[in-house]
């Protein structure tokens, strides 16, 4: 009898020891992981080591830290009962992405909305006064008009030209060279593109030979030099829109070209045998077949043009009637230090982008876009 009791006591003791050991390890491992990651952050923040060493530590800390977090948390979840493991494991892998989006996007958006309901220095609640001002002030109305021009002409022409070039280049024996040249501007940053086109549009005075390419041609035809981006209002906006068309056409062309190559050749040949013209094949076969790609590219370019900032700021600084929503936000928030009004402009821009994004995501769910 005593031996049976001793055996039971030993088994209970071993179970308690094992359970306590698991609990200690389950608490110890996350704490150690957190301490290691925190010390890495402190080192990156305060270290005066050479930049090469800091860069290497940042790579190891970033990539290794994320991997370590996943490994440790997955290990902890697997220690739970199977039912709870099945429930929690999907959130384990989605959770960090959701947390990052919440911390860097959702929470700042809510804070910005709260600031938009206050005065310039966020000391007094003013309700919707800033929103009323945004939609009534002349400078903002000009910015809305200019953004509409960017979408109506910049986004539309980028998509149309990209589609036409993709169709035409697909039939050319110089397809690779042509596409490479047209896509090349995509390798240039928006600021770099602004500087390049500043040289093209540059104007000084009649006696100065150092004028831009466009004015050199204009003067050679017997005309006076023109300040294309400042004096010719509101048409100066179109000289800026040309830059984005130059940049974005290559992007649209590459995606359309990939989609066109996915059209079955038998379908096209059958249409030609039935007597369909190339125009009919384009509108009745190509366009419907790649409509998902057209929608995706169009919404992507529209979102890009809604947020346009770099080109306008480099070329004109948002002056001479070329201001857009983003430049007005920058001027009000960072230059004028009007945090309430600047936050309101940011929220308006966010609201303008959201419907396009929702439509884009809806199209992704309904069809295979690429």
C-alpha cells in the first residue's frame, strides 16, 4: 500500500515539476527575447559605432528579431491545448502585420482627425470649422481643380498611352528596345524627373543663351522665351502633368504588355479568320480580356496622381496656381504651423483616396486582375 502511495506521490511530484518547468520556460523565453530585442534597439538608437557596423546590426536585429518573435510566439502557442492552438495560430502570423498597420496607419489617422477638429495650435476645439474652410477658401479650391486636372489628363493619358504602346510594341520586332526606352523613366525618382524637366522648361532672359530646350526651340522659331510653368496660367499645370505621363506610361505599358501576352493566340487568329479588323479585335477581344488589369492600373495611377507632391514642389513649389492638395497640406502644416487646418487637408486627401482603394480591392476579389 505504501509503495502505491509513494508511486502516486512521485508521479504527482513529477507532473508538478514538469508543469512548473514549462511555466517558467514559457515566461523566461519571451522575457529574454524581449530583452534582446530591446537592447538591440537601444544600441541602434544610442551607439556611436561606425555606420557599417550599425547597418549590419540593424539588418540582423530587424530580420532576426522578426524571425525570433515568430519562432517564440509560435512555440508558446503550440504549448496550448490543440483547440486553442488552431484558434490562435492564424492570428499569430497575421497579428504583427495588423499591429504595424494599426500603429503606423490607423492610430495616426485617428489622431490626425482629432487634430483637424482643433485650432492651429490644438488648444481649442473648433468642430468642423476647418472642414468648412477647406471647401470654401480660394487656394484650396484651386488645389482641388488642379488635382482634377491631374486625374483627368495625367492618369487618363498615362493609361491610354501605356495600353496603345503595349499593343503596338507587341507587334514590333524591336519590342524589347522600345519597351526598355519607354520604361526607363521609371528608374528616375520624382525629384530627379522634376530637376530634368526644369532644365527643359527653363527661361532666363532674351539675351541669355542658357535657356531650356523648349525655349530654345521656341526662340529659334522667332518667338519670345516663355516661363512655361509660372506665367501661363492655368495651362502651366499641363506642363507639370506631362512629367507624370512621361514617368507613368512605362509602368502602365509593362503591366498591359504582360496581360496582352496572356490572351490566347487562337482567339485572336479566329477573329482574324472571321474577318475582324485590328480595331475590332482591340476593342472586342483585347480590352474585355484584360479589363481587370486596366481597372487595376487605372486605380493605381489615380491614387498616385491624387497624392502627387514631389513634381509640383520641385518645379514650382506649389506657386503660380499649380498647388495641389498635398502641397497645400505641407505648406499649412509645416510652413504655417497651422496644425488643425493642415490635419484637415490630410484627412480630406485620405477620404479622396479611400473610395478608389476600396473599388480596387473589390475588383481584386471579383476577378483575377493579372
